[in-house]
C-alpha cells in the first residue's frame, strides 16, 4: 500500500505546489500591473505563467522521482526524460521573459515618442534581436539536451579536434545563408529599411511588413506579398520613401491643346487642393513644362504628409481637373486633326 501511495504523493505534491506557485505569481503580477499601468512589463510577464509551471513541476519531479520508487529498472531513462523536458522548459521560459522585456521597452518608447522613424527603427531592431536571441537559446538548449547523454559527451570531445575543418566546410556550404544573416543584422542596426517603411523594389511599390534574419516581406498596394532575401537590400539600390522625412511631393501631367486656359486651370487646381484632406498645404503649382506642334504639357505639383496621401491626392487632382476641363473647356482637350491638307488631291 505504501508503495502505491508514494508515487501519488510525489506527483500530487509537485502538481499542488506548481499550481499554487503559478497562481501566486500571477496574482502578484496582476497587482503590480494594477499599481503601475504605465509599465506593460507586468502584464507581459503573465504570459510566462505556463512555462514557469512546467519548469517548477519538472524540476520537482526530477528531484523526487527516485523517492517515489517508480519505474523500477527504468529509473535512468525516466530521469533522462525529465532532464530533457526541464532543459526545453527552461529555454521556453527564458525566451518568454526576454520577449516580455523587449516588448515592454518598445511599448513604453512608442507611447511617449512622436518620432515615427525612430519608433519603426526600434521595432525592427527589437524584432530581429528577439529572433537572434531565440535562435541562440534554441541552439544552446538542443546542445544541452544532446550533451546530457554520456555517449554524446564522448563524441563531442572527439569532434572538437576537427571543429575547424567542419566550420570551414559549413561556412562554404552555407555562404548564402550566412550572407543573409549578416545582411539582416546590417539592416536592423544600419537603419537602411524598417518595418512599416514605404519602399519601391523591382518596380513594385509597397510597405515593409516583416523582417527576419534571412528574408524581408513587402506588402504591395494590391495586397500581394513580395518575399525577398535581405541581402537584396544591402547589394542593390532601392527607393525608401519613409527614410528621414516621410513628406512627399507628387506630380500630375496633362497633355492638352494649345488653347487650354492655363490660368483658369491653376485657379481650379487650388480650389481642388483646398477641399482635399490629403493636401498638407506646403506647396502646389501648375506650369507648362513642354510644348509640341499639337499639344502642350502641363505639370501639377502637390504635397502630402506621406506616400499614401500623395498617391491619393494625385488621383484626386487628375480626375477632378479632367472632369472640369471636359465640362467647362472641352476645346482644351487634345484633338486629332482630320482635315485634308491644303492642295491634297
């Protein structure tokens, strides 16, 4: 009877203590969050409750499974399994705590800062730092799991002698991957492109949606996703419309007849801009920039606070000016002469 109750007592005690500690920690974090609502760290740390409970329960079972006298003849195997679970749970908890700290720092900075460029840069850097840290913790956890086996420790010692050769071979084989990895770090800390930036790559206009250590995703205006290696942005030129000042100047071109009322068009353009919410009132203009034997070319200049607004404003100006010309001055639209030339047979 005692042999049957001992395992139940050990497992039950571990579960009760784990649930009690998890509940107490959660209540403490909730109270801290209520006292300091300006600090999101306490709320984010509540996401660590599950991995913390797994670590506690596994550690208690790992330390007390021998006292339960279970798995007779298989104690070493059970201890090894608990060790592997403990290593994995510890890595999980470490990643969660680090992510909570990083997200808290970013949230606090974003709440007080009004510099959109700096917020985007910090977001990009924090995202990549989290990915690098997660990868390092994962590699260390896997290595710890492997070296927890005595056979692997002996094998690892013998492999150290040839580690240099293996490193050279691996570096050559993974040259492209390593290049993208270093390019990702260069993008994160070189402030070349950030999450949320408006860019033009290979003739496609879109917004940077995600940056990882190896690839970058751009969401185009028509909701397509373009996935590109990060090394592209360190080896080829591209347009970044959000770097520095996001304000932009846009142009709209018109090909009209020589009789077009340029002065009246200039007045009508100003009326359109006054009614458009996208115009930031920095600058505007309408000038004749070229002429041909049959038409003249006009350029309307408008300004807006960012790339999205300037695109919409260009479309508004183009549409409304053409409607106004068609209704008020149809003679100003370009025409194709079909009259016979003098002296033609």
